[in-house]
């Protein structure tokens, strides 16, 4: 059984803890919050025995071997470094690190602690539907690019409109639509087509200076991939990967619950499974498989693949931001 510790007590941590429990692979032992009452409440709800409001104490006294980090984006880096030094396996929420400088430091640190495993929690690429898309893509004789859309109005934008600056809409916390939702579309693109040769990002900035929505174009040798994402508007458009006359259709680029193959005369067939289970379950299971048997050669291959993908996504996110002159605090 994997002994789990958590940082961050928002709804997403609750969802991960439920997925971890459902997987049957993890026990939640230690809860950290900046406020002890919050930690106690979270621990009580989830039957965890240890609570901390002191981060150093959490790392030195907490009885956990794997840490799930769901703090604001800009804080992941320092917490991840502490975790690695304390020999805790790491599951870091997307986007794991702000820029290649941070990512490279983490990679260097991991080399000093070769027994520590690091995962970026990009839930979409771990779903069986994503694997179905990968397989179907190989069967298409012609591939002519894709468009991935993930646009969901954030209730936190109401706060922005009222004059506040929630973390996810703040440059101080490495927020913005590209970081928060666009990251999934970047994972889709790189996970399916590899690293682009060229890229550009056209953001729509909001009052706080972050991108509320935007469109990115990733240029590949033979086609382009268009990424659309927004936290200040909704979209119900599907995402599509283009063949010649046929295509693969995804209901949602961030949470792939249904995949259809549309043939050359427009007939649509569902491929994969229609999923309405906890969207974090597949990743929780994948991470547990590696943590429980890191020496297995197929596990090592998967681990290496996800690590490389995390590095590539980090790099592309940074270059996209650079192309749009969006810089975070401290950069
Ligand atoms: N995979 C997914 O589907 C989702 C992933 N995420 C990711 O999870 C992470 C957290 O996102 P979200 O919950 O929106 O973030 P929040 O800004 O709500 O913060 C998350 C938690 O971090 C702690 N926290 C808040 N502010 C600070 C601060 N200034 N300094 C230190 N700790 C702080 C709080 O825990 P406490 O008060 O207990 O210390 C809070 O519950 C992000 O990386 C995001 O991208 C988010 C939603 C969905
Ligand atoms: O990853 C995410 C997906 O959904 C959330 C909202 O619906 C986002 O804010 C979040 O960061």
C-alpha cells in the first residue's frame, strides 16, 4: 500500500484522494494545510491520521512515501524540491513547473535521488480513451492536423470582474488559461504528434495581466495543430484530428469522456469507452503501478515516456508564453 501525503485542500485534492482510494493502492496518512483546522477537517473526512500546518514538520514527521501536490502553480517548485530531498515520490498537479529553469533543476535533483519518482498529474493522457486515439491515429493513412479545444467559464472570473485577483488569474501564482486549461491541449498535441517545430500563441489578456483565453498554433512538418482554450467563456465544440475524408472526434480535450471515429461518408462510430468515472482514477492507477514496481521494464519505459513528455510540455508552454510576452513574477 502506498502511504500518501497531500498538500492543498481544495476540491481537486478531494477528487484525487477519492481516486486514490478507489484504486485500492493508496492510504491517505498525512494532510498538510497552512491552517490546522482545514487540515483536521480534510483528514477527518478522509480518515487520515496525521495533520500538519508546518511544512518542515510535515516532511520530517509525516509517515508518507508519496506526495500529491495541488497548491497554486508557482508554489509547486519549492514544495517539490523539499519532497525530493526528503525522498518522497512526487505527484505534482499540472502544470508542474513554471519554466524550463525550474524543470531542469528538478531533473538534476532527481538524478541525485534516483529512487524518487516524479509524475505530472496530466489526467487526460492516462485515460483509456487517449490510448484508443493513439491507436486509431496509427491506422489513419493520412493525418492532416488537429484542433483541440478546452474552454470552460471559471467562477473565479466573476471575482476578477469584481476587482479581485484569484491565484489562477494571477501572474504572481503562474496562472492564466494556457497554464490552467491549455496545458491539457498541449499534452494532447505532444502526446499524439510529438514536439512541434514552430509555435505561436495569441492570448486575450484580462485585467490582472494573465491570458483569460487564447489560441495557439503548433507547426509540424506536414500540418498545424490549433489549440483553443478559455477560462472566461464556454465552448461546446468538439476537438478533432483530421484524416483525409475521415476524422477522430473527442468530446473534450481536457476530460476525454467520448471518442468517435467519423468515416469518409460522415458516419460516426464511438470508439473507446463512454466514461463517467472519476477522471483522476486512470492516472492514480498508472502512478501506483510504477511506484509499486519501478524495476519492471515496461513500467520503466512508461515512466521515462511521461517524464520526457512532462519536460517537453513544460518547454512548449514556456515558449508559447514567450511568444506572447507573458512573464510570471520572478521571471
Ligand atoms: N487535475 C485537475 O483536474 C485540476 C488540477 N488543478 C491544479 O491543482 C493546483 C491547485 O489548483 P487550485 O485548487 O485551483 O488552487 P488554489 O489557489 O485554490 O489553491 C489550492 C490549495 O493550495 C493552498 N494555497 C492557496 N493559496 C496558497 C498560497 N498563497 N500559498 C500556499 N498555499 C496556498 C490552499 O490549501 P490550504 O489553505 O489548505 O493551505 C488551497 O486549497 C493547480 O496546479 C491546478 O492547476 C486544479 C483543479 C483541477
Ligand atoms: O485542471 C483543471 C480542470 O478543471 C478546472 C475547472 O473546471 C480547472 O480550473 C483546473 O485547473
